[in-house]
């Protein structure tokens, strides 16, 4: 009999929309006959510390989310105190942003986090699941690993699995080596690996490629070099448990009114396959660009819109498949569909392409403008010219699109002239949408 599986989304995953990872895996596993329950524990923690506060903490850098959970896993170590001392001014700045006293983050760390973890372990009957899987991206690592440890201590028979970008490649190998309560790590894409892993766990058959595991205490891993391409094999992501969790916590939550739905039309990056932008750390071994068919995109979006009574979509693609401009958004425009989309695009779009996107429901674009200096753009290997960036801003404004973009600084070969030129140019662009931020590239 197929195992009953729990999938877990921990802080500090954003609470304002569901997890595309959990949604995708829920559909995948249910298709293969498993009973699946997705636990959006980030929603519970967000309500515990205040929704607005939680959302702002999700957007913070400097591993603040990891630090807040770290003492439960590692104890009050020297490094834990050094973090607070080193980033004292940053912690003070966060307190001001969230309009809380400086002691608030200390209270979250020492009181709210332990209370939350105790609730999660004692309230949920993890013992009814054969497998508990965690997804980990950005500041979800320590919270996820800590809860996994607590679950394993109480229910030692449960198999603990991890996946997500934080566990890709060498990172996954090292986390698996250090945190011995993790039984399996799926390194890379899961669709063509996880079904075989579940069969192997249940039958004792050999573990498939792409899974970090142990044999007689020794770490074993054979990399899976194939990327998943058979998108038509599975339906759209399953967000039922996200919606149900919101209803359980707050039946009047505004998140239930036209919820933001995440969807993936394609993976990889068609530009990165040819010229990987020099500052981009996305995709790793999955740069190969693969896109769903036009028919599947239409069917999935219609299904998700009807299922969750929503017209708001956020595409998680790194870059838009160009055939969708006419084949998806052009068709939406012709049929007067009342949908809204956030998408990421390359900034060298034409006026006609931007018009098609806008009329097809795209109201927010992230075009990766980064600079108005030709020297900097060439060093980034962006494949666009400053004038194309300006045209993108111009026609987006004309057709009523919001543009999210930033100016990146701190590249090795940049010169003072790059900035003097941009300062002069920007004075002629004050009628266009300004950048959200200006700052150094960071890793």
C-alpha cells in the first residue's frame, strides 16, 4: 500500500501565496496513488508573530530567518551571539521597519519560536505518515531541519526527506552528512525521481539516481543528469491544503478573496543556455529550457482559475517563453479574459509584444533591466542595450504595466563613467517608473 505522505512548508516561506513546490509534489504523488497532506506551517507562524511582521521578515537578508531558529538546533553557541553582535545595526533597522521595540526579535527567538515548534510537534499526529518531506528555499533551512529533528526524535520510524534549491548538489550532500536524521535528499528536480524513490522505500529496491541516501551508514549518491521534460504527464499544482489552512486559521482572511496562484509554464532559461548572465545563480544543473505546450498552459490556467476562484496569477518562470506572447496572452486578449499576471521577461521586448502582454492580462513585469550602462550590461552578458531598457519602461508605462526593476552596482570592471552617464541619463527619464532599489550585487 502506498505510503501516506506529509509535505511541509516552514518559515520563512512567503505566506501570501502557496508553495509551488508543495503544490507540484502533491499533484505528482497523488497521481501515483499516494495520500498526501500539505502542512503550511508558515501560515501558523505568520499569524503567531503578526502577518505584516512575518511578511517583512521574509523579505529581509542576512539570514535573519535562519538565526531566529538556530538556537533550538545548535544551542546558544558563540556563533549565535556573534551574529547578534555583528548585525546589531541591521537588527535595529528591522525593528524600526516592523514598528516593534528592539526586544521584539529577541522575544520571537526565545519565546515564539520554541512555542511554535512545540505546537507543531505535539499537535500534529506525524505518526500517521510514513514519510515527511520538507521543501527548503532561502531562509527555510534551519526551521525545516529543526522540526525534522524533533519529529524524528518522537517518531523514529518516519522517513525524513528534503528537497528544494537549498539542497541542490554539494549543499544537499553536506546537509545530509551533518544532519543525520535526514534519510533522503532529492538533489535536483523531483518529478522523475520521487515516484521511484517512494517505490524503493516501500519495497526495499535500489534507490534511484538523484537521491542522496545511506547504505550501511555510508553516504551514497549518483547524480541524475536528466532534466524532467514530460510536463503533460501531470496536471496543475494542488493548492487545496493551502486554502484549507487559511480557512481553518481565519475564515475571514483576505487571502481567500481572489488568492494569488503560482504557476510554472517553463523551466530553465533560454537566454542562459546561450549566455548565462554573469551575476545569476539560478538554475544550476537545470539551465536547459523546457516549456509546456500552449494547450496545457491554457488548460491548466483555466482549471486553477476555476478551482480556486481567482484571476490573479504569478508565473514562477525565470524567463518567458516567447511563443506564449501570441499563443497564450494574445489569445487571452482576443477572448477578453479577465486575468492578471506577474511575469519575468527579457527587456528587449518590442512595442507590439508589450501591447499583447498587457492586453492579455499581464499587469506586472520584471524585465531584469539592471543598468543603463552599455559597459555594465556587456559585463553582465545581458544581451540588451540601454535603449532597449528605456523602450521597455516606456511602452510598459504606455500600456499600464507596473515594472519591478533595480539598478545593480559593484561589478569588477565598472567605472565611474558608467555611473556619471547613468546619472545624466536618468534626469531625462523621470516620467518613467523608477527602480525599486539601487544596490551592490550580493551572493
